[in-house]
């Protein structure tokens, strides 16, 4: 079937809540993907960092096939032989005390909100139904009703109210604003180490360390949303390591399965997740043996194959080369590890046409916040492949 027909089926039968580039992909390997007509592309988006380990990693695939032939789902009504091992390995790797597995990033964020509210009432002593969570302008933590209710993006909210109360917005990267926003009812501060959907926005150096100090001073929970920044993307296992801190609660997802199966997790100290008792929260698929087995292997290959170190080295090189492009369209190039954004000037006419032109040259990336081109390839990318991409990026940005 031709590309045009695939696109026609999507447009006619699917909800129009996405605006993808008009390429129809059929298979992938490493950093490369192929469309239904056999054209080859270098993937510089990595499914929004869900395939950090590269497309169809053979070791993860083998685990998925083996586990799928044995046991896929039990629900949490019973125990399975993968869940405890997943907990043990993940806690050891991240220095966490408790884990709660879910399926998607948004589910994990909803889980955190429930947990910190209950912690606030049962442990901190906040009056019932008065708990406040501080979040930042430009945040993106998911698309559920609760989460979009505290978004600062008008489109995410338009037509979907009423929204849940209990959230307070402050400027991103502003420690004084955080300190000023805290009240006796504040239970948590939730923040992304780097705001990916906002356009790869990086806070001032030391921001997370200062935020940790403020949270400790006022006895509130620091929540880091590392769904995009975590698991090697920035050149560290978790982006918090750049500031030398450990959050009270960390949310991970996406690359936790290497792109093979939906799984996310809330990593916590004992105090916060310790407030849950049987019946407080759950998920039929959360913690299923197939997801846990796949995640265990996905984490293992990240470490064993030195993908995190590679992300740091290749990201430093990629960013330095992008910064040397003297294009009249570029306002700023920024990033950390292999999470990079090229912000274009308004007169460039938006990032979408540049992404479409790059697609025609065999490189796939995606615009974010209208004027930013995001480059986030799988962490297995090589210098030779980056040079291949740079040649095409330079061509497009200098046209």
C-alpha cells in the first residue's frame, strides 16, 4: 500500500489530535528507520526519548519474546517473579527506597500527585483538601484532565475545564519565586530538570540544588519529572546528577522499556510512597511481568553498552557543531547530552518547514513550541552518523 493511502486512512478514521510529518514508517534498527516505500531515515527524535536504546534493540527484543511466551499479565491480585527483581535492580541503580510501577508517564504523574497530597495530610498535617503543589510555567507533565489543569499552555486547556484546584504556577528557573510561593499548605514542588516540550529550556546552573535546599527548609517534597530527561538522555542516568542531588520523588517512563512496552515508575523515599495502603491506588497492567522483564533488560543494556557515556560524548560534539552553524534563522542553540533544541527567529516562519525539508533529505526530527527544532537521537548514535546528520542540518539552515 502506498504512503498516500496510509495517510488517507489516518485522516479519515483517526482523531486529529496529532499533526505528524507525512512519513509512514514500517521498521527500524538502531538510529535508522525505513518507510513503507523503502526510504531510509536517521531518527533524531527517538520517539520523544522512548527509544534511547535504539530501535528494536536485539537483547531487549529477546527478553520480550521469552517473557511473552511464559507469562504476560497477572494483575496485582497475585505476585509475579519479575516485579520484585525489577524493584531491587531499579532501587539499586537509582538509590531509591520505594517504587510504584505504572504504564504511562501521565499515570505516574497522577500517582505522584495523589501520594504527595496524602503525605501532606497524614504526615505533614496540612488541613484536609487544602494541599498545594507548586509547578512551573512552561511545564509539560502529561495530558490528563488534572495535569492540563495546571498547564500554562492555553491550547492544552481550551475546552477541557473545569479543572482540579490545588496547583500554583511560578516562573521556571526562579528560586526566589519558589520561596515566595510556599505556604503552610504546600506539599510539593514538581519540576522538569529540562523542559523538553517547552523547547529544551534549561534552567540556570545550580537551580535544582537550590530547589532541593528550599524544599528541605520548608518540609515539602521535591518531585523531578525525568520522563524525558532520565535514563541517559542528558549524559547522566538521571539529570539530577548534574546538580549532585537526589529528589524526594522521581518520575521515569519512556525509555524504561527501550520503546518495546508501556511502563513508567514512581521512585520515592519511604515517607511519600509509604502513605499508600491497599486500595488507595492501582493499575491492572501496572507492574505486569512482561513490562518488568523488558524494563530490567532495557536498564541493563543502557549500563552495559555505555549508552549514557556515549550520550554525553556525542551530545557535547553534536551541540558544539550545531552552535558553529552561522545561520540567519537561528536565535539560540542549547542542550545537554543528546537533548538539543535549535530555536529559530520568528521571521524564519516556524520550525515545521525546516523539519519537512530535513525529512526530504533523510533526517527525521520534530518542531516543538512552533519555533524550536528538537534533536534527540537514540543514545547509540555514532560520530559518523552525527556528521551525516550535520551535513543535512547545515544545508537546510543555510539555504
